[in-house]
C-alpha cells in the first residue's frame, strides 16, 4: 500500500526533517505515527499527500511511484487518500450534508450517487439526525465525525488522520477512535499521527516512532513510549 524507500527531506533552510527513511505499510493496517514535536510526522504526511516533494528517495502508493507523478495527476491521488485534521476544516456556510456532498462534487460524482452515499456515511458515524445542521451547531466530537464522514465518502484506500483527537476531551476522543477502528475493519488502511498516549497504549496497534527525522521504533501491538 505505502512504501517509502530511502526518503530524505531537506527543507529550504537546510533543515533535515526526514533522513533515509524506509517503511512499508500493508493494505488494511492501522498504524500510529508517534514522536516528539518536530520529529518529522507532519513532513511524512505532507510527502504522502504530495504537498511536499522528497529531496531523495521514492514513495510508492498502490504500486505507483508518486514522486514521478505529474502535478496534473494529483487530483487522482487525492481520491485514494483522504485526510482528517485536528481542526476539522469543515465549511462553515454549508450544512453537514452539504459538507460531505461537496467532497463528492469535487470528484464529479452524480447527484444520484451523492444522495445514496452521504446518508450512508452519516449513518456510519452516527450522525443521521444532524444532516441539516451547520458546523457551529455541533459539538467538537460531532464536527470531527462529520470530517471523518467526508473523508471516507469517496471510499479512499488510505485514511490519514493528523492528530484527529487533539482538540477533543478524552471521552469524545474515544468515540472518534471507535469510528476510525470501524472504518479500518471495513478494509481502509489508517495512518494516524498522534500525541495521545492513552489511546496508543490501549489500542495496541502497530506503532512507528520518529525522532529527529529517523524511524527509531516500529512495533506490532506497540505502545506510545513517551511520557507526554
Ligand atoms: N516548511 C518548512 N520549512 C522549513 N522547515 C520546516 C518546514 N516544515 C517543517 N520544518 C521543520 O522540519 C522538522 C520536522 O517538522 P514536522 O512538522 O514534520 O514535525 P512533527 O513531528 O510533525 O511535529 P509536531 O508533533 O509538532 O507536529 C522541524 O525541525 C521543523 O521545524
């Protein structure tokens, strides 16, 4: 599914964010990406989304070397990879239904498909009764569930979650984790960058730890491994 081969990323100012990184993530895995602030987690995610280019090395997604992908083909990449952010990033002037529908309109789905898919993903995240609400009328946990529904509505192979529970209280964070695990059980590969020690320790999934741009740990049924 994802393969990084000798990936190095040096930013303009000479900061080396990733150094000679090698990693393989198989289809259907659930992987936590952990490490101290500045370790390179966001850089890792930006490279997968082609928001940044590696200085050296190759990134293979679904058998395709995305480092060789032309700018023109990036929208196709984005259909297969979806992202959920810490700050939800919902459109404030659209309802819950419209926020999710918009992600389908962007990839030119038909109105019929939209009418079928949106209620289905809303049911999956347990928000069928909130379809007509606007984001400001929802709690943080509900907003995050909308953003997850939006992220999965086009059936991506890979869901990247960048600190998805960072703005939520512990109980609400667990609701989000339940939803992510359920999506993973349906076959979607999940990569989640997080500082949530309790969640990582309890879920016992694969843990990849980055420090100063290097993978220092890669454990199946791993733990968070830091004190924060
Ligand atoms: N656009 C950029 N230009 C220059 N340096 C950058 C840029 N983005 C990140 N860096 C640097 O690269 C290193 C890795 O940063 P990155 O954001 O990937 O870390 P992180 O593990 O995601 O941290 P956090 O947990 O705080 O989000 C840091 O030293 C950071 O200052």
